[in-house]
């Protein structure tokens, strides 16, 4: 069905729909008429630059094919170019040129893409009148984000988040935050003590389309990172909706309390794992936030769960997108802390004696997923204190996670994880010793290293790497208001203790 070409005729409009725009509400589709041709194309270049996780490619291509099938069933004029089509030229720009020429299209309509590179390439197209349309799936437009911050000396997510809450009247009561507080983050950091009944992960059996895509990916991208199986991701909107509703019913009550907690072998905990679908269009942020608020209030879900969930979407997700478009294209080049170490090989194969890293990479390799604390405080924390080059780490995150698109990945990794933007996005570096990991997880119990030891061969490397990171970057971080207390502690260390910290760190990093 997908291989069928539309009726051979001239079309005035060519409407490009990308793999992260799988919504019938997408702004480009609002310009559709009988004189329009919708183009969707699978291209090798987008799968291999960089070499994305195998499961991520299966997810994106299968979701695209299911969405195209839905559009065709509704009689849209649609041309879908499959990856193995002999006429496929390998990049979406050359496919636009080929198809527009074949069908005599003169106007190209596209919803603003999620990557600066793609926007720049579209703007260089010749012989087509280009119309870039605002992506109305987001709560905040790019121009509104700039306008909100134009007179502000500092960019603070919390201020932006409060503005969004007020504007959309979400979790508000008489123009004040419901419950009397804007933010319940302090109530969202409980570690697991004793047994917890963690719901079984939601998944779907692969249908014919997904099975065909799996074979395609095995054939063309079998050497890429990660595993296709087990394949649990929804590839249709109806399935994504069911997964979200399952979260509300089964995970939502304890999401807030345990959203930072980690357990060995428990990859999803109480998280919703709907970022895949928010970021590719199968679910829309506005509907998710509205339903979470309504369901939460009607069913007496704890406010720390409701607010914590909504803050991730209405606050953080919108904020990082605004930062991305505000700071690109130069954002990718920032490296404020001058980190120069190569990404360790174990980030790819997962064989490391650090159990926390081993667990997070296993989850990543198997599922093309890890929840935000694994990404920030295990993988990211290690990369920060081990001084990994920002470009290498950013590319790794973009490759390995099925919900990773550059607009959301780059600010999170370069800004939040690595503090490479001089604190433009985050107010402090998110560095910690092994004590935090031991508090929030049970990873340390089965680790070769002793989290209680600060130095020596058996000490947890996070412990001495953390203090070494602070020592090396004191000239850049000591005046940070949120770092002054920890630097007051560091200043009391003896010269001998500082020397041992530096020695252990140097030896460990050399072994990487």
C-alpha cells in the first residue's frame, strides 16, 4: 500500500511530514487541499548521521509507516518513499527535489523542524517557494520564549514554568498555585526502602508493518548500537494513548514520590515512558497535560505526582526547546569547563565494574531508554566529573535514546549534564559523589567498589572524581552561589588529601 504512487498529475503544494511530526493536527497538514501532495520519506542519511540505535530506527520507521497508512485510508494524496525504494536518493533534501520535479510542485509547506541543521538545509532549497509553519503542538512558540526573556538578566526555568502555569491556568486556584506551592520537587526524591509493587511494563506485539521494518533495519543497520528485541514501543496513536492511560491508572500515584529512585533490573519504575510519543507526535503535550491534571484531581492523586509530571512537560520540555532555538547554531560548540577526555568504550559495550553505569547502559542498550535520573545522575554525572568531551557525549545521547531529537537532547546534555554553556541553562553543575547514587538506588550493593571508601583501589570512583572535578574547576565554579557551601568544605581539605584525590583520579582516568 505504501509503495503505491498517487495519481500522476501536477500538484501545486508539496507538504513534507517528518518522522517526528506524526500528528494529523500538525500545522503543515492544515494547508492540505486536493491540489496538495504529502511527502514522507525514509532516508539512509537520517538513520546513519549519526548511527542511531537499532530499536530507535525501527520505532521511527514503523510509526511513520503506520501514520502514512492512516492518512492514506482517509484518502489523502500521499507519496511514501521507503528506505529500499530503488529510486530513493538517500536524503530528504534530494527526495524533495526529486519528487517536486516529478510532480511539478512549486510550493513546499513544512512545520518547523526540530533540528537546526534540517531548517538550514530546507532554507537552501532552490526552485521551491518555502513556507515554514509554526509547530502548534508546543505550549510556547519560539518567538514567545524570546519575548518572555528579552529583558531578563538570567534565564531560570522556574520563572518560565510559573508563567506557563498562569497563562494556561494549570494547577491554579484563585490565581495562586494549587496547594500553595509552585514546585513539589523536594517531595519527589524518596528512595526505595523495602518491597514495592512496581507495575509490569506496557508493551505491544509487533504487527506486520513493524515486523517488515525490523527485517529492514537488521539488513541495513545491523551493525548499529543496541538491540531491536525486546520491542515494546507503540507505533500507532491508539496504542500510545493506551500506554498513557495505563500510566495514569497504575503508576501515577507513586510517580512523584519515586521519580528519582532507581532499582537494579527495574528499567521503568513509576515513569510514564511516553516521551517517545510526545516527541514523535503520536501524543500531544496539551492533551497529556490536560488529562493528567483532570485525572489527578478527580482521583485524589498526590499533588507532588501531578505537579511533578506536569512540570516535566509544561516547564522543562518547553524550556529546553526555547533554549535550543535561542542559542543555535553556536550552542553545539560550547565547552566552558574545557573537558577533553574521550568517551569510554564501555558506554558502547556496557562492560564496566561500576555497577550503576553497567545498569544504566544495559537499560539503554536493551530499551533505547533510561529514565531522567539514570541519564543525569549516573551516566551524565560520570561524564561530567570524568571530563568527557561535550561533542562526543551529546552524539552518544542522540544515538542511543529513541526519544532523542536534537532540540531536546542538546540542551539537556550540553547544558544540564555537562554545564558546558557556563550555566546558561542550569544554575549549577549536577555533579555528585557515590553517596547520592547509594541513597537513590540499590546499585552499590552489587558493585566491585565500596561506596563508603573515599580513596584507594577499592573506593568508588565517583567519590574521588567528584572532588577532583571541584578542585580542577574551582576558578570557574567557586563563585557560583549554589556551590559556595561545598567549596567551603573543600577548602578545609589538607594538601595531602587533595594530592591523593588528584592521584586516584588521574590513575582511574588513564585506565579509561
